[in-house]
C-alpha cells in the first residue's frame, strides 16, 4: 500500500482526485465519535465548502466549532445546517476578515477566554487582479499567511494552556508549482495572476511550518492540502479547471477529512509537517528548496508586528 500511495501522490491526478481518496480511505479507521468532546475549534472561511464541512465534522465528533466568516447570513446558514443533524452541538459564530490585521486583533480579543483548543486556517481568496488588504498587503498573502500567523500568535497563550492544542493550515497542492517568493513577497513585479498569487502564498504557508512549530512549542502545527475539491471558490475562480476535472473532483467532506483527522487522531501527530490524505508529504519535488526563508519570515513578522525571534508565551 505504501508504494501505491507514493505512486498516487507523484502522479497528481491519481492522488489529488476522488480516486486517490477512495483508494486510500479503504484502510483508514474513522475518528471515534466523541473523540474531540469538550474541545473548541476555530474554523476560518467556515461559511461554505471545506470550512463548512470541517465545522460539521468537528461537531459530529463532539467538538464545538466557532465559525469565522464575513457574511452573517451564510454563517447562520451553516450553523443551522449543523444543528439539524447535531441538535445538541454548541456552534459559535464570529464575524471578521482575516486579511485585515486590525480585525484579526479584535477577533483574537473576542476569542480570549473561550477555551480555544484548535484552529483550522481555511479562509482563502483568489482575486483575478492584484488587490490589497486594508493594511496594504497583497490579498492572497494577507489572507493565507499574515492573518493566520497573527491570529495564532495572539491566541498562543490560550492554546498552550489547552494541553493538546492543534493548528492546521489548509494549503494547496498548487504550492508545488511555486518557488518561495523571497525577493517579491508582496507580488509587486511581473504580470499578476490570481492562481499564481494563490500558489505563492501557499508555498509561504508550508515553508514557514518549521519556524512556526518552533515558535509555538506547545501547539501541534500542521499544513495539509485537500486535493482537488469541488468548492464554490473553485467554481468562481477556476471555472475552466472545474470543467476539465469535474468528474475527478472530491467532495468538500473528502477535502476536509485530513484537517479533522489531524485535530482528532491519537497520539498527537508530530508538529511542523505537511500532510495529504492522512500521511506526511514532501514539501518539494524534483530538488526544490526554500532559499530565502529567513528573509520571508522577517517580512512576515514585521507585517504582523510581532517579534521575529521572541517565542510566544507558553
């Protein structure tokens, strides 16, 4: 099975599609009901797609998801859907834009004291043209890197006190196509393409995992990619890709599986790794590297206004 798994992974179309999920999942044990009872998990981008599916699964396993999104009606809709099948679940809602660092600070203040045990950083964007966040940062970078890093940093003391805190960054297999943009983190030069910006920011996410796992030593930090998933974001941003791969796309529930497994499996997975379909994966193929990571981290820390070398309180 290990050889088949590797072949599926390297073939991309086999491993990232619903076929790969179907083959691999035949050998999996499902998380036990109640495996995260009493645990509170923040899920960003929870108003549709993978985020909504992850929140529903967290509730089904006895956890208490907090849905973070920008649209109150959609958030209420997801909460109502979860409560239809899990009427005793405790499902919270917090409105906020994770690309806006001041809103991230306000969100962290509201979450303080809520007993947060985990975070799924799932919020994602793919703007067709270069746009900037409220703080003047390229939007993909702000949404996928800066906001998640700052939110985790601000909640790090609370997470550390949880005893078995776990933080999952929802990345993308598209990051394999991008080099670390150490000389142009904000994508200010060259022809801007939304898919390229997305891949670059996801590369930064994954490259930072070892640094973040050291910074938050009492938190299990993981990156993962969900494969090719049929989500509203794909339909809106990559309609051509969706038409071409439609029959191969995974469901949102399949895309969310590894994130929820990372939150619930025992023993706690090692920190700082990159996962797909419940297995650690290489962060590079064909001899790539993350040259320039120190400079990237320096810029990320400065943008988030956090100390570059000071570890979070534990």
